[in-house]
C-alpha cells in the first residue's frame, strides 16, 4: 500500500506524469539546497572571523555568490527529479525572456546590479554611503533585489540595486576610512583672528575624535566676509569610527568651539543694523506730537 501511494500519479498533462515520489524528492532537494547554502555561509564566516587578514566584505561577496550557485544547482536537480527534461528548458527560457521583456526587466535589472555591486566592490557591506536624495547610512546587506541600509537613527531602508549603480553615491569608507570634515563657523567683526585660530585649534585638540600627526593635522581657514561675521572653516581629520556619525561629529566640534570662545571672550556674531535719523525730522515729529 505504501508503495502504491508512493508511486501514485497526482498530476498529468499530455505525456507528462508527476508522481508523489517525484514531488516529495524534489521538495527535499529544494529544502536541502537552502540548508546546505546556509551551512556553508556560516562556516566561511566563522573561518574568516578567525583570520584578521580577510576583510568581512570579501567573505560576504564569496558567500553570496556561492549561495546563488548552490541555489541554481539545487533548482536544476529538483526540476530534473520532477521528470522534466532539463535540455528542453530552452523553450521555458525563451518564454521567460519574453516575460522579462514585458514586465520583469526591473527585477532583472536589480538582480544584475546586485551582482555588479558584489563583484565590483564599489559598495560593500559595512560601508557608510550617502545618496543624492540625502539618505545616509551603513550598508548591512546586498540582496538580490535591493540593498539594506541602516541610518544613524536606526531606520532600515531598502534601496534598489539599480539605483546604486545608476545614480551618484558618496561612499565615505570606500578605501580609506580616514576623512577630513569641514566645520564652518563665524566670529564678530573686530575679533582677533590669531586668537580665533588659537582658540579653535585648542578646542579641536580637546575633542577625542581628532587625528593629529604630520600628515593629518587640523587647520583653520578664513573663507570670507559675511553680513555680520568673519567667516572661517575648521578642517579636521577624524578617525574611522566617527565617519559614520557626521551629525554627532559636527555637534562635538561646534560644542568645543563655543566653549573656547567663551573662555577667550570671543564674540559670536549676530545680525546688526545701524539706524541713522536726522535731528530735524525728530524735532518736527516731537513738535507735531505736542500740538496734537
């Protein structure tokens, strides 16, 4: 009875017949494909974590490509176990190509773009990127359709892979994690410029993120004459950990600069207007007020 149920025909179409044994075997192979892929990816990640010379992004690329290869192999084996001639799948591929041309070109475009990102390594897992739309965050994963980015507000955003390929993307940690930031500030007219520079550099050295060496050292530049201020900019090199938190970085340096200005009694500018009134007009208005 078990043998009869195992070989029972559950679907037939023309000359093709599908038995219960074929269906169950194909499902087992399909599930085993995901299990094997997950096991291999975890094993590679575990080995890579013990070797410091291997970058995590490289292991991620290898594991993703292996996942796609194992998945494609498992699908082909499962299809062949269903009794389908794999050699005749060219007809299905042709039909699929028509479908891609009609409505799936977006999905295929994102999939191919994801492969380009993995192989080209222009955007890697762990990079801090910024898009033209203003979205900025750390890359957590590159999936088949979209890339997962987590902002500093702990918001997860899925960005289509094709957008990362077609649009301009600022990668703050592509090669070297050390970056120079420019923090603008201003002081009131009449302030001692040398004292301003001294105070700002002193404040910069009090911020722990600052890199100070012969190659990386902070500097202060005067950039112009504003409506109510002398405009300056602080150019400072920071370590890799702070590159991924630009808002907090600006706050830390502006906070330190304000403390230094208070210490040296340097005035922070505010809008000012000079009003000139002729005395004859004032006398006329006062006399006119008395008569009324």
